[in-house]
């Protein structure tokens, strides 16, 4: 009887995990779709290189601080091709996420997308595979893979932004 109980418990957990996994995938797909549909031509677009150390006071924004993280470099992305490439990589990383996450949150990249009077900010940690949002998706963060980091780093280099040191 005990083995039957454990079998049923295992099956129930598997079904529940599948349901949760399906919901995560659906939410990730919805978020990726929102990013892919962003009106590139109407968006003022800023790329940030961030120092992941500190992070005190995520609401703090100044010319030197982006959501609590020291700004190492900031550039306005002006060409539609560059904007589209960044958004495509960003959305792909969101769509690819399988729900894995770590607990570090050391964002080295940030985005600010301004459309009209609406500002949407993202702090992105490719180490723990998570994104914190401000203005976008009612502030609901989401998960990502590390795959977009190459594209983001390419644009950090293209726009001559200082990069944060790895691991500290």
C-alpha cells in the first residue's frame, strides 16, 4: 500500500509540475511575443552597460545609476536594424527559457525603451537568467536564457561602452 501511495504522489507531482511548466512556457511565449511586436520605428532605445555590484535601491535612477546599478556606459541605439537585432535576440532568449534560474541577479545589461510617454526599463542578468522590469508587464519580471548575451555584448562593443568585469 505504501508503494502505491508514493506512486500516486509521484504521478500527481509530475502532473502538477507539467501544468506549472506549461504555464511558464505560455507566459514566456506571451512575453517574447510582446517584445517581438515592439514598434521599433517609434521607440527611443537606450542600451546600458551596468556594474552588477551593489544594486541597492532598485528604484534609484540618476545619470549615473540605472535601477540601483552603476552605469558603466549608455548609448542611444538609433538604427532600426540595431534595435530590431537586439529585440530579436532578447525575445529569442525569453522564448527559449525552460524556467531555470539562479539567485545571483548580477545584471550587466540594461535597456530603456521609450514610446511616447511610456518608459519601459529592463535590467538583465545572463548569469541567473532573469530580467527585472519597470513599466513593462506591470513590473512582472521574467526569465531568459544566456543566448542573447553575445548579441548584447556585440552592441556594447559597437557603441564603445565599458564592460563590467566578470565575477565581481
